C-alpha cells in the first residue's frame, strides 16, 4: 500500500479503512508515499484510482503543547476556502490517534510547481516577474480577509503583535546565545523601544516565501499557499518583511538574491515587489526599516538557536553549525538598516 522505500510510520491499512468509510472516490487500492522535504509535520501523498489526496500529521513522540498543531492548519485552510486565497481544498480532520498514531488532516492534492530556489530556475525572465507579482498579490489577498467574518476571531491575539514577538525572540536570544553579539543586544533594545503604534491585525501565514507557494504547472499563477503551521493573527507587515528576506540576503545566506543581476533574471527589485503588495492590500500600513529589522532580528535568533543545538550536538541538520554563522550576518544587516 505504499511506495518502495518510503513506507509510512503508521498502519496504512487502518488509514485506508478510515478513509473508505468517510470519503467518496476512495474505492480500490490505496498508495501512500512520503513527500520529501523539511516539513516538521510529516506529509504524505495518499492516492486512489479515483481520488488524489495529501495527508499531514503530527510527528510521533512527545511534543510541546502548542507545537505541530495540525488542527489549526486544517481550521485556517477550511475557513479560507472561497475567500480569494489559493488554499488546498480541505477534506477531513481526525483527532483520533488510533488511526495513524497522531491527529492528522487530509486535503485534496493540487498539481503545480514548487520552487525552493528564489531565482526560479528554468522559468523565462518575463514569467519570473509575473510570478513575483503574483506572490505579492496572494499575500495581500490573505491580509485582506475579514478573519472575524470567517470564524477566526480567536485564531490568535489581536493587537500588540510586535511587542509580544520582540519579547519572545529576545528571551530566545538570551536562552540560546552561544557568543556575544553587540548588534543583537542593541537591536533587541531598539526594537522594543520603537514599536509602531499601528495595531493593524490580519491573518498572517508566518512563513510566507517563494518555497511555500505552488504555481500552476505552466502559468505564473499561484494555485496553493502551503505550510500553514505558523499561521496566526498578527501584523500583516511582519509577513511582508519576512517575504522580503530574499532581497536582503546573499545566495550563500539561505538562498537569497541580494547581489544578483535581477533585471536580467526578470525578478523585480524589493521596492517594486512591495509596491505590488501595497497596491492590492487594503490596510494602508507602510513597511519601514523597523519591520525589516524585526524580520532580520527574528531570523538571526533562529540561526543562533541552530548554532546552539549544533554546539550541544543535537542539531537536526549536518550543516547546522555553518547555518548558525548566519546569525551574526543577519544581525549586522539589521543593525545597518537602523544605524547606517
């Protein structure tokens, strides 16, 4: 019932029986294959002769109470159906651990292209520009959704988003620091003292970037926004600044596009990308160096955490120590925005 070499860690027969009892189009043999990649929530193709599905589940083992909340992922993509945001159609959620060992949900499989390289290799330059404009429009469409009207008023804490986030990531820096970094210390204090008064609140994706978009197989159109694990209610400009990280990081710094010949690639510059977003977004808030510095600060602390795990010998990735070096680079770049 599964592809060779990628057998799931659960009883496929139990899943097959469960789905056959609840979903149309699931007659005949079921094939299960794990989707490769770095998803923290294990993800599988579940295929029948008459229906193609994707299953996302919690990983096995003990988890932090709020981690790997697949129920939240299912809730947000279900609520966004028909709201002008391309999401995979949700099929069902199951909280019963007896089926595959953890809670899981199933959605329809969407066909398309996913690019983990921001230069969009193999795509014509004019198509690259259209795809980045589409990326900006999709983000604006998400932020334009009236979250209360679709039943997500309690999906997060409205307001005070940046203050809470800065406090969280400052604590994380203090807990995971493996070295001294005057830039990070100075940034933490500056960001906390310079939070904008604007309290715009929207659904935020939490990890909006080119690698989490699925484009149509041939057209420069997004057919699905993927990986909703970090979604919540927050400030839309946190999402926008996060998506802008590619423009301020070098290719060797987590695959950025800074320093590349963007015109020849057909990729818009950051100002053009932000303008495309602002032209579609209804909230009217403008991204500033504060938002970019916050995004860089957050990434710097994340990279420091990777370095701390590498130093402790329990990092998940073999290149964790090298990745951890990016912490200082991102902190320096944020500092340059605030204190040129």
